[in-house]
C-alpha cells in the first residue's frame, strides 16, 4: 500500500522522491546520468504517444504500456534532477507562469494559426 495521499503538492513530491532515493534507491545517480535517464523516459513517452495518437502501430513490446505511468517516470526523474540541483519546482513553476503571462500575454490570442 502506498503512503502517497490522493493529492500531493509539488513540494511534497520532491520530499517523497528524496526520501525514497535515500532509503530504497540508496543514492541519487549523478546529474548527467539522470539527465540521460530523463531523455530515455521522454523517448518512451514519445513512443506510446506516437502509437496511441499518431500513425504508428503498436509493436508487441509496446502493448500494455501505460501513458500515465510513462508520464510519471518522466516526472520522477525531473524531480530527481531538481532535488540534486537545489531547484524548488514550486517556485520555478510560479516564476514560469509569471514569465509566460508577461511574454505571451497576447501572443497566442494573436496567432492566426490558432483561430
């Protein structure tokens, strides 16, 4: 049974991943290894997306893959990298929204391709 509540904040997710890594996982892989793992996980997600929503057909080895699980794998490794590099993802996301709200205030609304 998982100790995870039905809803967790980004900060809680960072704490939970850190706790798991330091107990079950022994230690973090180094940052470059985790960056490579992140790219691998994004590739696995892309493969399922291409087969589910694109024109590619499923290979036998793709069957049974879960889109949500693949997304969670990407999130997990991203959280690892944030923890390793001292990034508070809650604050980073907040700043990112601020940046987008200023930079992109009218950009998408004025994009003829989106109308």
